[in-house]
């Protein structure tokens, strides 16, 4: 079992990505509630999180918010597919605490991809690894019960409730907050 919440981290050159962001990026502060990426806008940067927590939020047709991902600790933040393709984001990425993020602009990444074969391959490996993480989570929604998903999540990240709200964690698990409260009571017995 992975120590990283976002398991793609284990399959990329983490140190190289962090180095690029820190040396070529710009350190920006995001207050709690600020959006790193706004739904429907084109994202212009990739970020390395120096500190803070963020959630990825998709909106259904009825206006309901759905938390589809979290990022915390040292990690990266980006709406990867839409960022690389210059398309409008289909999620908002919202700071759930104050964050300091090294932001690397898309034009810098594209220039490095064009001039550096190793960096180009880093982007490819990142895409493949991210796909693997998302695919595994998608499969888990079908083959694991909510109780199994909750137990696995909390056994790996017992402090998750100190980082994110019960409502956000329930949304991430694709259950209601009431259902999550019941699961917590069952697990506490």
C-alpha cells in the first residue's frame, strides 16, 4: 500500500519536477477558499505545493459540488489534461487551507518539452502515472463497498479529518455525509 495519497507520485521523477518548479516557478500564496484553477477557465500553471491543502471540485448539472481529488503535503497541483491541451478546466481546484505554491507557467513547460527530451519524457511518464491513479480509483468505486473505501482511506491517512471536512471526504468517497457518519460509528466499535 502506498504512503502517498496520490499514488502517481511514486512513478514520476518527483525531485526533478520539484526542482523545476522551485527554480523556474514563481512562489504564490493562496488563502483558504482561493481557487488555483477556476471551473471553465484555462489554467496557465502547474504547481508544486510548498505548504497547504487543496481539493478538486466538479459541479454536476444540478449544481451539486463533487470533491473528486485532494492534494496535501508536498505534492503537485494542476488540471493536467486541460492544462496541457490549453482547454477550459472541468474542475475548480480550491485551497482548503492557506497554501504556498511554486507556479510554473505553461509556456515554460512547453518550451522545456520542445528543447529537452528528458523533460518531454517526464511529461509522458507523469501522464501515464496520473492515468493509473485515476483508473484505480475509478475501479474501486465499482468493486469496493463504501465501508471498504472508507476503511482503506482512514487506515492510510488517519489525520484526513483534520485536513478536510467530513462533507468533502464523503463527497470524495461518493457517499453522503450522513452515510460517512454511520461508517465512522461502525468503524469505531
